[in-house]
C-alpha cells in the first residue's frame, strides 16, 4: 500500500513544503501560522484541480432534476417490482448519461489526498525520520522541515496531535472547535444547495430529495464522530475545503442557478427589475385586466356620471 500511495505522499508533502518556502520569509520558517497556511495552500491547489469534477457534479444534478418526471413514472409503473424499478432507473441514467452519485465525486476524489495528508501528519508526529513511513521519509518533509513541522502549533495545539491522542487541554479545545467548524460548514453547504439551488419538488417518494436529506444530516454526524481521530492539520484541511465548497457553490447558485430553483426565480426578478418590468411578489396571482371577468358574487361599484353644465 505504501508503494502505491508513495506518489501521493510526495505530492502532499511537496505542495506543503512549496507553500512553506514561499511564506517562510514573511512569517518565519518555524511559525505555526506558516505551516497552517501551507496546509490551506494545499487545499487551494487540490480544489483548483477538482474544478472539472465540480462542473460535472453541477451538470449531473441538473440532469437528474430534469429527469424527475420520468423517474416518478417508473416508480409508479413498477411500484410492486423493486428489481425492475432499479433496472429501469439505471437504464434511464445511462440513456441520459448522468449519475445520481455525482454529488459525491468531489468528496471521493479528495479521499486519497485526505488519507495521504493524514499519514503525512502522523509521520510528522513521530518527530524523527526513522519513525516516519518510508514513502514519506523519501519525500519532501524530512530533515529541518520535519523537525519544524513537528513543533508547529495552531492556537497552541501541534498540527500533528489529535483529540484522543493528547491530554493537553489546548489540543482538546482546538480540535473540538475545528470539528464543530468542519461539521457546521458541511451542514450549511448542503442546506444552501437544498434551499436555494434545487427546484421545488414533491417530497413524497422523491429519491433525489431523500438522498440530499440523508447527506444533509449524515455527513456532519460522520465528521463529528470521526474528527476526534484526525490530527489538527487534517481538521484545518477539511474545514478549509468546506469553506471553499460553500463559496464555490454560493457563486454558482447566485450567477448560474438551476432553472426552477428559488435562486433562479430571484435572479429572473432582478433581471426584470433592471429592464423596468413589474414583477409581482412570490405567491401572488397575476390578473389580466383586459381579459379577466368580474368575480362572481362581488358587487361592482357604480360609476358616477359627470353632470353636464347648463348653458
């Protein structure tokens, strides 16, 4: 396994060292801020590389939204045959070249990087090159870099320490804070997508909406539980990538929203307002005065006739 992941170890350590060298003249080579910002720099590099996957994720989500009527028909037609229903669903996805799991692609693509960073930071915790796994010892984080990184602190907590692996109160407070940030940003990012970026759907028997709800509540819980085993550096990485995801998603929802979503309707109202068109508030009914008929049972007010002046 070490040999297979060796290029990833080198990539992760190499990018961190690169940012460390760029920031050292400004912040100091042994500064915890320098090493923390170097980990954040790794996030920036990885997320830029993953932009094509993010675009694919957006396209797939919109394709699934357009397929909702067809999916409902299949569910209704084969409601008593789960196997046939699944087969027809997969056939539908294949015909339209979409994937219901596309929303997980960016997370899955980051998993190897996440594991490599986790291993690198655990190696840093060993403090000596002999204690570092062989792939890392042959990489970039060795010698003076290894010694400096092993002593680097983030708000008083070493970036290589974990909640369960330390008795230091500072480490526990910092890790709890970062775990909260990591879980909260995961929740708010998913909620932003559901409340603003998705078209209004019928919640009954809607597979896509059910999947989104599962992700809304399940992922934050998973991060909160597993976070106690993550080194501080990994928590910095994951919290930073969550902020990036939130901002990236916010930009797409605001600038290029999904048709039929609340954000799309809001954007259309703004465009119409700029053109000078009058757009009624959401939920109001537009009445065509030229073609509308009087409402039954409503008394019409008599019009006063103008009196002619006597000559």
